[in-house]
C-alpha cells in the first residue's frame, strides 16, 4: 500500500511539473490584421518546451496550415491561413499531452486598404536625423531599469545623449518651417546592447526586439502618436530597418531557433576577421559588394559578402532560411499597419540574400503598390546601383526595390567641391559624367541623392564654406532625383569621422536642456545660421508642388568655361540651375543655351525673386549659384 501511495505521489508531482512546463512567454507578432492579400500568417511562439505543442483553433475562417518544430525546444512556428477571417479575438489552444493552455489572439481591422498607403516620391525631400542626437522631450526615459549597462553622457560623442521621440514630436513645426516633407529616423527599435569601451549602439542598428520601440526613445504608442502628428503637419515618416543582422543581445543569439537561423557555417574555422564573441568561428564580411553582381565572382567572395558578419557584435541573419525571411517580412508589414509609416529605408541592402530580399519587395509591392522602400547600396558606380532598382534589365532577378541610393552623386559632389571645373574631368564634370549614365536606371527619378549622411563626413567638413554647400544643395534639389538632406546642414552643422563617427552625429543645437543657443528659432540662431536656413527654406518651399522639378524633362550641358547648367522643362515652364564651378568670375554665354532659353528675355531668381536678363550674357561671381525660372 505504501508503495502505491509513493507511486501516486511521484506521478502527481511529475504531472504538476509537466503541467507547469507548458508556458508561453509571448507570440510574435502580438496581433495581425484581417483582409490582407496574403492570407498566410506565421506566428513565432516563445516558451520553454513549446516546440512539442499541438495547436488548434475554431475561429471562423482560420485554419492551421502547418506547425514547424525548430531545433530549439523553446520555439514553435504556427502557420495560419486567414482567408475569409473577420476581425475579432480568436483563441489558440496549445496542448502537450494532457497539458493545455489557451491564448487569445487578435485580428484587427485594417485602417485602410494597402493601395491607399502612399509612400515617399521624388516630390518629397527627406530629412534624415538620429533620434538620440536631435532633441530630448523627456528626462524620464534617460535611465531605464532592466536594460543592459549604458551611459547617457553628452560630452562623449560615442555614447547616448538622450534624444527621444517626444523631442521630435515637439519640433514638428520646425520641419514644416524648413520646408522638408518627409522624415527619416535612424532605427528606433530596441537595441539592448551594453556600452563597450566607450562605444554604444545609440545609432540603433543592432536590433534586439523587432516589435518594440527602444524604451530610451519612447513606446510603441508614442511612435504612433509621432507619426500621426507628423501626418497632420503634412510630413511623411520613413522607418529605418535592418534585415541583414540583429543585435548580439537578441534572444535568437542565446537560444538559436535553428542551427541555420544565423550565419555560422562550419567552413569558417580558418576564416580571417575579428574574434567571435560566440566562441565559435565566424566570418567578418569583406564589405565588398561587387561579388553579388559580378558574373565572374568566386563562391568564397560571394559567401564573404553575404554570410559574413557586419561587425562581431551584430550576428548575420540567414535570409535563405524561409522562416527567418517570413518573420522579417511580416515585421515590416506589422509596422506599416500598426504605426502608419510612409516608407522604409533598408540598411546594408546588398549584404542580405538577394533572392530573399526580392521576395520581401515583391510581397510589399503586391500589398502596397504605392508604398516605397529605399535600399542602401553603397557602391559608387551607377551601373551597380541601377542593377538593384526594380525592373532593371541589368539584373538576373528583379529586385522589386523601387528606390536606390545614389552614392555616385555623393562621391562626385564631394570631390567637385574641392576642385576647379575644367574642360575635362574635374569639378562639375564629375557630376555631368555621373548623370550621363541615367539611361541605366529604369526610373532615375526614384534614385535617392544626397551630399552627406550619418556614415560620412559632413559636407562642410570642419569648415563653413557655404558657397560650395549652396551649389551642392542647388543640384540636389533640382535634378531628376529624390533628394535627402542630413539634419543640421541648414544651420551649418559640420564635423568629420576622423576620430569617431559621433563627430558627424552631433546634437542639434537647442534640442537638449542646457544648450546655450537654439537653432530651432530665429532668435537662437546666429546670423550665419539664419542666412543658410533662409536660403534652404526658400528653395525647399519653392520645390514643394513644383511640377517642373518633379516631372520635367532634364537637359544637362557639358561644363563650358567652368559653368555647369542643368535645365528642367515641363508644360512650357523652365528651371535653369546655373553653377560657376570655379573660384574666378565666369560668364554664362546665353547663346550656347538657346535650345532651353528660346526667346525668353527675362527670368526670375527663385531665391531672391529678382529679375535676371537672359537676352545677354550673365556675369557670375566665383562659385555663384543661380537658379532661375521662366
């Protein structure tokens, strides 16, 4: 009898233990939306031992297509078919033997159909900024309990400075006054990485939670509020995403869902590169992007580009694993539907698997035909960049990526600023010789041009040469491109990367407590800052809704006697951008440009609104910028 009682006690103890083991920590995504074109939904279920669970639901219109049991016992992928399902709260039933657990899961009503979501276009001017460095709206989120060790110290360029989403929201009027139409924030998702040797991930490119705004920036609700109020101000919002890699503190790193979730191939044992923080060999990327399009590329070169880790602390995700890619694709859709973003900027685009990324772009294009995504394609040859644009005849596979970044323009304009424009290759000849290759692009107007960003030296370097800056901005804002500005250029922010990237990511003046001057107001700006701000603002507001610049035919003239001219023409109207590319006085010989000037005798300077005579040659000051319309 005692043996039977002991057996029953042990059995009950085991049953209780087993019952307690059926635990679901969370499900990603936390909710989904009824009425999507793609009726398939992947649920990633986290929980100790959850891999062995069976799953059922009796929600009308929902069927369980498959359960994918990964290598780790602590994940389960549930694929649902939602065709015909209506918004509401479904119940998902999980059981392992006699253990059971029910979880409520919401299917939300979509706010609008996908085709109504309008992305950014070449009619917009994007203003790129780093939330940590722009403005602080609250001190309460500077220190967050439970997050890995970090320091907020504005005296250190490579540590966190305390900017947040609330700070951005409080300054939406500034962007309107300036005249930009879209805001691109560097990543706002959680980056729970500890500070290391004076360096932190304030920049946001090491995601540790794909469904959560970093608490030091704010909450998901605050992000939604910011986007909503930006829309009320006539501003679009572009979200920076990273599919190539995640942060080292992401749960996937400590407990990999499957052996091929992250790129850690066995053949890397003798690979060169930095030491591997996981204790296993890994490959440092070569940072060379040409192998992914090179028809003669070796397999080892291609692997080093695509499978190598960007840095040792950012594990490289394996997009060739279809479950990884499905997770990432759904995540981008979730943010579009949940927050209402108007575009995506994808970091390190060619480092990820091209076929998988094309699948992502094709999926978004099908669901949101008027949405837009720009991919970072950091190679300075136009033929390379053009290969990545949607519909390119140069590519083996259609990328479906609508917008690519014009690193050729960036490189050439930063060379030209230090040169005299001669009769052959130097100065603005570089821009001319870059734009001649626009025939390679399926859509040149959907190429994003810029003169600087968070990864480059400021255009001004450590100086204040506004003559060169105005010439660069005049080109940027009038040529057949989608322009992107970098925060603070309009108030003469400068700096170089010579010591640290943080020196090109300085705090916006007036965005933080204790700042002596505020560049957000005319009173707080210096005379020089006001002069540059006014010049930029006039040009930006003039560009808004200007069909000549947005839709017009482009004609460029080979630089002649140091003068570079680009014309835009649409429905009988003309805009001429005229640049003296030398440090000496020059002359615009109007007879040479008769094909675009015609019989016009007088034009209007778009900045000063003064009349400019075109019935005679125009004298230009050294490095003068002149934009006229007629």
